[in-house]
């Protein structure tokens, strides 16, 4: 089980005659928790109320601790506050007005009757919505809750905190207004219909946490049927940041993308998108591995996407298990499951291998086991160097496409984004533990925005004349 490092606050009312604080401290320690702060809320001659701040590794320890305190005579547990829950209290985003309405004249300008002039102008020329409404700087973050983080298929309401968090990142990092929208349907046609119906409000659509293979059809159909950019972040965001990290890892290890044997493990939405990015960037020898083993054109699969994959990869038709095809590989990219890669697999790779173990929160191999045997290691986790994190990608991409009013996010834009992220790290700073910039690096969004705008004009998808 991955460490969660939760912080909880226990509010305790203690009878001074029946229990000592030393007993409380012992219970906390015995439960495997770490007390780091005590705040006196109310003090009386016979009783005291205190907030005890405690760090715990997982919710099981919390349950154990709460049970032990409830069984202690002379103590009343008033409530337990989880700091993460407190952050989400009442939601994490809100809508605010850019103007104040202080008199009837201002009311008439922003609403009735004078707003009718704006409505008529847009009705005559719908492109004016980009200048006169929120459309210019708005993105819908849309999910059906079918593939949320490591949680899987959950209710749309349960997915809302994730979408809110994404909206926060859009705003803070790139100044983009993003609206979290969770749909109460997982029907492909319904989702396409709903997104198309709401599209006039937005300058872009960010699809999020939609399960494979439905995500492919939903995105492809929307790209064809809408004139605003549509981006499925779980596919393309992961692929873009993975390629950005790999470009720098190849420089560190002095390897060539074209000459590398690359094994991609986990051929779902992210694995397929990563592979397409690698091929577009110039990779020649990519082998996909899933539960059935290496995908090869010698075989036929029920999953039609896998048939496409097999036809366009694995040029030497290698077959067998992950361990079999790992022999002499230069690069391993995992977007699959925990602990499926062995040290012996890494030892069988080519010299100075590159390992991207991106399963989250538990990677394909423990970083501690892998690091002594690799040239460069990356994970999806924030507590190790070289985190592959989609946050590096989507704010800057949408900042760019909104600014030049691009109609789509094509392969050239994605490739330009990957190169822009990689270029944030200067040559004299690039090393095996620094191939991917940190999320809060202030150069990332401007770098991406410039690259996206340039690629949009170059490929003819930008509709705005000047930026």
C-alpha cells in the first residue's frame, strides 16, 4: 500500500480526573501515528478541550486510532477533521464577476435592456462571442467518472473534486477559466450529443477520466464535429510529458530515439497515445506489451485498436512476455500495473537503460530497486525525481490554442508542446535526476504557449489573424 501521509485533527474533551495527556500520547504512538501539534481550545478546572494534529500513513491507522480513543475512559472524541476534506469544503472553485453593478444604468448595460444589442450582434456574427463573452477564455473539463485517477469507475458526483482541482490548475497556471462538468451517463452517443450541445459556451473541451476504448471514439467524433479544440488529457497529456522527459533522458544517456528499442507496457488509452507520439517523433522500434504479451502483427485481436497497434509497431514481430521482449531494450515505458517489472528485466536491457515506471501511485517497479541499474528513472509520483505529470502540459496547450483560436490540437501541436517542455531545462542543468521541469516552473506555460501558437499557424488551424 502506498503511503498517503494524511493529516488529521482530533478534537478531544478530556476529564482531567480520569485521564492524562500522557495516555493520549501513548495511544497515538501505539497506533502508528505521529503527533506534531497541540492546540488548547477550552480549559476548565475539571476538563480541557484540545485539538491534536496527527500525521498518519493511511486511513486504516486513522480507524485504529479513533477506536482506541473512543475506548478510553474520560475522553470524548468531539470530531475528526481531515485537512484534505477541509480544503474541499464547499468546493474549491467559484465564479466571480469582473464588474460590479452599483446602479440602474450599469444593470441595464450588463443585463436588460442593453444586453440585447450584444445578443443581436453575436446572432448576426457568432464569432463575436470570442470578443464579447467568456467563450474566449473558457474550457469545459468534462468527465463521465468512468476512469478516475486510481479509483476507476465512480459516480459523477464523486469525480467532481478531481475536475474542480483541474479547473484550479487551469486558472492558476495559465489564467484559463475552466468549468468542471460531470455527466450522469456513460453512453458514448449521449456524451457526444451533450458536449456538442454545450460547446457554444466554450473555446475548448478537455475530456478527462473517460475509460478506454470509449474515450477514443468520443474524442475522435468530437474533433470531427466541433470547430473548437478537443483534448483527452489522459491520453495526450501523459504522452506529451512522457515524450518531453524521454527527449531529455536520451540526451543524458547519449542515445538516439530512432535507434532505440522501446517497450511500452499497458496498451490502453495512455499507452496507445504514448506510442503514437513516439512514432511521430521518429521512433522506429516500439513494442507494445499487455496482459497477453507482446502485440504482434502475426496475431489478431478482438480489440480493433490493438490490431492497429500491432500493424504499426514491433517491426521485427517479437513475441512473448514482458521479460522476453525487455532483452536489449533501451527504454521501458510503463502505464500498466504495480510491481510487474523485475530487476532481472532491467539487467537484461541495453547499457544505460531508461525506465519510465509511470503506474500511480505504485509504479511497475520500486524506484529503490530500479535506480542502481538504470541510466535515467522517471515515475508518476511526486516524491521521486522526474515526475511525469500532465499538469505540465494542459494549461499551456489551452492557453496557446485559445489565444490563436485554434480549431484543433493536432499532432504537430502535441509534438511542439513536448519539445517546449523539454527545452525548459537548460543543457547545463540537465542530468539523470532532472529531465522534467517542476510543475511550478514559471517558464513552462509561456514556452508551451509560444510553441502551440507557432504550430497552430504553421498547420493552418489558427483562426485569429494576429496574436
